[in-house]
């Protein structure tokens, strides 16, 4: 029988966004899941833009505007959009090195019928 499950968790200041998500996915043994929403903030970002060999990196205070993608114990594909205090928004492939400022509240749905 096909079922889906909703998972909600929070990352704390100083945690890495990507590593925190991967840790949760591994602990819950999620083979196929997707990000429903994520709100929070960062002090450091590391994002890879399309077709670029190196990441864009910055420090300061940034709002998480959007996090989307798929998650799996076999690997995840995630894209992040953030904005600074002037509203300038950037986005790209989520890498390690995105450090939580206040919180990151994340909701994931998983399926027991799929494998990514």
C-alpha cells in the first residue's frame, strides 16, 4: 500500500543546513522524499550557481526564502534561495557550508513506494 509521511524538524544556530537535512534523512531512513517548506535564516551561505565550477560564498544575515528539492539516503538534490537585508535574492544548488543563524524549520514528505 502506498503511503506518505510528513516529517517536521528544526535545525539550531550553528548547524549546517545541508548536513542537518542529510542527518535527519539518514536517521529516518528516507529513500524518497521532497522538501515541502523551509523557513529560517543563515549567517553563512555556500551556493553553486548554474554551470559554475566554484560556489558563491558570503557571510552576514540572510533569510531563507525557499528550499526545494528531493532527499534520499542515496543522495539529495536541493536548491536554495536566500535574501539579504536589502532584499537582494540569490539562489542555486545547496552545498555544505550554509550555517543556521536563528533556526531552520523544515517539513519533508516521504513516500514508501518510491526510491530516489
